[in-house]
C-alpha cells in the first residue's frame, strides 16, 4: 500500500516547516510522495526553502496556488495531485512521530473496509503540554450528540484516496471556516465510521498563530458554521 503526505504551507516560520518536513522524511516507512502546497507565500526564506525541497532525493512535489483562498482550497489542490492508495495529512508547524506512516499502513491493510483513521496528539506550547483523548470510534450519533466538535485531529489523519475523492475532497468551504470538521461530517453522512488510533503520533505546536487557536475561530460565525455542519448529519 502506498502513501502520499499532503502538507499545505502558508507563512510558517522556516524552522518549524523544516522540522515538519524532516519528520516525514525520516519515517520508518517512506512516503511515496510528499506533496507540499505553497499557498501563495510571499517571496522570502520560506518560499526559497520550499522550492529547494523539490530537488531533494525524497519524492517531494511542490504545487502552488495562484492566491490564498484558505486552507480548504490549498488542500483540494494538494489532494488532486495525490496518486497513492492512502493520504496522510500533515501541518507545516507540527512534528510527526517516526512510525506514523508505518502504523497507518498496517492499520488499513488489516482493516480493508475502513476508510478514515485519526491519531492522538501531544499539544505543546512554551508553557504547557497536554494530550488529546479521542474515542476509538466516532459514529454519526456520537458526533451529533457531542457537546463539542473535537473528536478527531486533522494533522496525522489518514484516509483512502478514492474515498475522499468520491466525497469531493474538502469542497468549497468559506475562507478559514473549519474545513476539517466539514470533511468529517461528509464521511459520517456518507455512512463511514471515523476511527482513532490510541497512540500519540503527532506533536502539535500551539502558538498565537495556530489555526485552531486563532481569534477568528472564536467568532460567532465560526460556531454557527460548526453547528450547521452538525445539524446536517440528520437533514
């Protein structure tokens, strides 16, 4: 089974991006392709670094958006360039544990009827460390009744390429409005269960510009979008 890793990049500090990319390159099971999406980054050190990666021995492909339309559009471009059986999502400021791809490969070979699987993460900042504790199985009923919206992580998740393609990838999501949650709802509405491994396989960097912790993700329209997605499970 082959694996492609998709990593969108937008104005990430170069040193963090380097750590993220290297964590994929040193995997115990090598990726077929690492697809980096240059989401219209400004000229500078980061952009230069990204295009240097395309010349390295690792199979690295850099694709570019013409303008920054948000992470959903960048991910759609990255996914459309994938050719492997499995796709693993990686963020450009996080660090993958060395056995992330190997464990996903074993899992999907052992369970050929499963289509999406997340992992647990260690969240770390300058002042604290804490951990996710997602359920082993997420059903449509669980997602609908859950008081929150955090039952699987975007970084480290794996899904079958043909399955996510059949769902239309991330779709046309308004700029920076929970494209990850919208995709999980798509899987559940289509009748798929979402699984989570018990192992911690991603070190998730928390900082003021972390997408999940940005101020606009606390705005009323953010929660309105999430609730609309949740309600759609039974529409």
